[in-house]
């Protein structure tokens, strides 16, 4: 397995020390892959035959940036901002006819640094160089990249935590709805049970205090139940079956050690 440094082709460095015909430099500047440049330039035609500049400036049927970028390079050479040479790279700076003009990658790169970062040719500038401004150092760009990476990592962690909380919330809502449905099916057991016990206690108090018109026999549990049903059978919880059940529970509770 190759190490990372063994895969570095030094493409940017190589590009800086290559020599490019103006049309090739412009096509690469437009983003045409190096192995497709020659094929694409075959589709281009001169913008005019009346002047040497017109013959040396190409127009492409669908690569609209080719012509303006060729004109920009020729203009920079004419004004002395960009040094040109012949195809062999010998005697740079001497007068070269428009159609034979070539530029060295390193000279093109230095000239392009004066243009906005978005206009820096990708084949000459790496990502950091293309994203930075002359007043914005590469170190600043790298720091921002690192900060962005850390922020993205924190955001991903927050998303994971949010999904976990949302899942727990949905589970709790499901349990709540399930319990609510059970309560709805059962009516209101708390209220009904409480009223039932109060009615039973009230009935027993009445028997103990002889508040009924006819005095009841309370000598045993059966008689007490009969008396309660006879006097308060219309009240919630006052039924023979329920009283037998509640009295049995009460007896068990009292007899517990």
C-alpha cells in the first residue's frame, strides 16, 4: 500500500513550469481537462481575419469563456503585465507575434494573483490559494477550514443527540397515550373507588350510630351486609357482592402481622 506522499503528483508545481500557448492557457483556465484541451480547441474559430489579434483570438461554440480569457491574456502581454515567449521558452520578453504567443505557467500565476480568487486558474492554484485573497493569508484559510470542520463535527453530534431525545420523547408519548387509553376504557377508577369506600364507611357509621329508622342487627358480617344493602343499595359500592369483597380485603389487612 502506497503512503500518502507517494501519491503526490506535484501537478500544481508542474503546471507552473510548463509553457502554454495562449489558447491552451485560456482553455485550461476555463476548466477544460488537460487531456481534452486539443480536442475542444478544434471546435474553436478565429474571431476575425482582419487583424493578427483577431486571428489569434478564438471563439468556441459553447465554451463562452474562451474568447474573453484569451483577450485578457493578450491584453496583459500587450500592457507588459504578463511576459510572453515562443513555444521553446527561449528569450522571454521579446516581441512575439500574436499567433505564436506562449506563456510560462509561473508568469501566468503571478499575473492571475492580481485577479479575484474566483478567477484564479484551477490548474495553477490549489484550493487554499484559490480561496484566499491577497490580504487573507493561507494560515487564516487553514484555520477557518479547521474551525469549519470542528463545527460540522459538533453539529453532527448535536443531531445524533437530538434524534435520541426525539426517540425517547416519542416513546414516552406512546406510553402516555397507551395509559390514557387504558384509563378511558376503565372509566375513572380513582373517583369511583373513592366514592365507593366513602359510601361503605358512611353506611357503617350510620349502623353503628343507630341512625336508621329501624334498628339493624349488626351481630355478624352477613347481617351488616344485608342491612347496608337494604338501607343504601342505591349508592355506589353498596352491593352484596362488592361488600363481601371489600370486607374480605379488610379482614385480611387487619389480620396481617
